C-alpha cells in the first residue's frame, strides 16, 4: 500500500463492530489530510471526528480510518515547515491532542497564539467556546 495515495477499502468484518456498520473506509494520505486542514478559515478549528466525517464524505466512503488519520496528523505535525496549521485539529471535546510535538501543552500554546482561549475543565485543557470556533461545512 502506498502511503501517499488515498485508498477506499471495504470495512473488514472484524472492524464492523467498532464502526457499528459495514461499508467502505477511507485510508487517507497525509497530503489529503494536510490539504483539508489548509482549507480551514484561519480563525476556525475542526475536531478529529468532523475531519474524519468530511474526508469520508468527500471520498464517497462511509467512514475514515481513525488510526490512519492519527498517523497522517503525526506525519504532518513533524514536518519542518509550518505551512499546515495542524494544531487547529482538536478532540471532539475541544481538548488538545497528545500526538503532536510538544504534547497537549505544546498544542495549547499554539492555539493560544492563534487567538483561541484555553480553559481548564475537569483538570483538562480545552478550547473555550468550542462550538463557536468550529468550521462548518455544507
């Protein structure tokens, strides 16, 4: 399998229970994930869940592989240029991802530098007013 290509595969019977369905699954390339992130308006965020949903829809798949998505995000974050604002991808509760360089605090710092306000809820950092800061797609 070529990691630079997007692939749509059948959801294996073993994974049907995880996804709660049969159908097709997108395995996205880092380039595809990076291109999508670059489409985000500069003052908006996206959750990993919304990112997977949007990519699946654009590739006419039922779901996007969460493991492949994380791998693509780690690859993008480790590139030496800052052309892709990977730090604007957060968990569905607005908390930073530990997979990025610098971990949760590193991403929180980048989010704050981008104008997003972080708050601590239940001893976890989260983006304040997440719903207002999410990008919307039609």
